[in-house]
């Protein structure tokens, strides 16, 4: 390939790559201000530190009801359990009880009962009071089973990450996804939260400690963590897509180029 051809190819790649690189990234905004690193105030940060998830429709919950089976305080027997014995951290879609759209689950003795809007401990306390109407000294455990965050983009194993400790931060989510790839943009990681028609989008810069200290690395269940690719990956992708066209174009022009050389033009 001659220098002139190489220059021509490079020019074409950059001409056609503008749209290609732009389309390669997800969750872009037209407002440049929204692309800057998100600053989280101290009040919001403290609230996120102590955040506790609440039960919502379409959640799956484990509910176990214990009754006193003997004279000793420690002699408790499970009367009802939806608890999954598999201890794997992988999210299973059919475990526990499904919370209906109206926020209820159906339980023995008390029937349909609303649990949505309560934390695990709050739901346990309320169910204990309900079961006291029917049995002596009940004890209830409630656990949300499908707490997770979605990790996509430039990580080695993108996918759904289970939140097993009630909370998770960006570093832990990335570590459980096999770390970021060499093509990851570490200075512009996005967290998409809430209603997807009107989401809250945060931009986190992990390359500078001063930027990290002004943001919040805490994630909430159902957050989407998107590790964006570097610009060079978009250009590489465009170049790779353009090469077949260039090879075809070169093969068509090649006879004319050879004729021109033979005539000494």
C-alpha cells in the first residue's frame, strides 16, 4: 500500500468514524454538563451509607416462620419456609415467593399480606405480630432474594451480580465481574439508577482520588453499572468494519493503478 493510499484510507476512516464512534457508546446525553463527574453532597452520601433496600413488586422473598416446639427458648421448629437451601451466590429466578403487583404475598393462616414498602426487618416484625393471632411465640425471618446490580461494558465478565450483603460498591461490583478490560475508560464510569424513562445518571472517575472523594461509590439494587470503552476502541471497530470495503475498492482500482504505472504517468 502506497503512502498516498494509506493517507486516503486514514482520511476515509476518520470521515466515516464520527457517527460510528458515537454510536458505540451507550447512555449518552446531549448536555455536556451531564457528562461531567457527578458530585454527591455529604447528606446524600450519608444516606447511601446506611441505605437499606425495601421490598417491591416483582421481588422474590424468602419467608420462614418458626414456632416454639419445646419448653426451652431455643427449641424452635420451622412451620413455614420458602427458603432455598442452595447457598450459591448466583441469582435464581424462581426461588422464594413472588411479590405481586399489588405488593402482597400469600401465606398460610393469614392469607394475602402486603410486604411491599417494608425493609426485611420491618416485614419480619409485622409478620410476627400477625402470626401471634394464630400461634404462640412465633418468630419470622424475611429476606429479599433477588437483590442485584447489572454490570455491562468493558469488564471481563459482564452480567448480573448478586448483592448478598445488603449493599455493594462500584469497586466490589467490578471485582466480581473480573476487573475492567484494557479498553475500559476508568475516568468515566456510569451508574444508571431508577426509572429508565427518566433515570438518574452518575459519572464516576476512578482515576483521581479527589474525584472519588466527591462522589459516591455505593450502588443500590437494580442499578446499572456501565464501564464505557475508550475512544480508541470505537476507532478500531470502525477501522475493522471499513477494511472489507477498502480491500474491495483497492482490488477494483488496482488494474488502473498498474496501467498508470506502466505508461509512466
